[in-house]
């Protein structure tokens, strides 16, 4: 059973790796998010930047699960059990998962050793005031979404497909910003055209 996507949930992905601890036991380690680093162009017209401290509050309150492919039947760890450890460092949201001795845990390790699985996705939601949209100054018409606070962190998940399919919430948010600001941009364009016409005359 695939975990249903909640109304405000979004997912993003980044690379991870399988390592051995000092006692030889395996651990999945890496970062689920990187601070101050622009994402790829999403939906064809916006990028995201996550600011340091964006996870501070939710890490204190959320009982986050580690899943495989966001499937709750394939649980790999949990913060309340100590088998999933999350923290913010200078790079971003650092993760450590102690994979279980289950079929899913063993199969995942094999797939990671082979290089078949090497990215992690995380599910999150943003509350009011947790992000800010700005128009890129390069004339491209693109936008940048700067995320300052993650309201809920639902899960981190090694995934087969590390794409960005769940961007509906971000798109709706961007559409709202465009609708609110479009009169301003239209007015600026009209004034620009008038000045150009006056210059010609």
C-alpha cells in the first residue's frame, strides 16, 4: 500500500548512500535536504531554496518515519524508536537510518550496493508564512520559492524514482502569488510601453 499523499504534502529528493558503522552494521546516511542550494527548475517556471533552520521546529515535535518508496508497509526506521536520526547541520537535513533485518531492509541494501537505489525523497508541508515567492530578476519570467519553515515533516524515503511529481501545492501557491501580483506587472508593462511610445513621438 502506497502512502496516500496528504492535501498539503510535497515531496523532494536528493542523493544518499549506504555505509557501515564502526561495529559493521549498515546505516543509510546522507542529507534529505541541502540548505541555500537552488533546486532544478520545477514545473518549468520555479526553483526552491531551503534556508538553514527550516526544520528546527518540526524536528522537535514530529515523529518521522523512514519508508521505502513512501510505502508504509515498508518501514525502515522511526525517530521515536531511535532507528531514524535527523538533525540539521551546516549542509542541510542530515539523516541516518538503521535498516531493519527484514526482507525490505535486506533488499534495499542490495539495491543500494548495486547503485540501483541512490536517492532519497522526503514528504513535508508548509504552513502560512513558511515560504516566500520572488520573481527572478534575469527576465526569464521564472520564480524562486524560498522556504524558511517546514511545518510538518512526514517521512524520509529511499526511492526508485527521484523525480518531483508532487508539486501541486507549490504550483497552487505560485498561481495565487501570480494572480495577486499580475495587476502590478501589467501596470508596469503598460507604463513601459507608454514611455517607449512617447520616446518615438
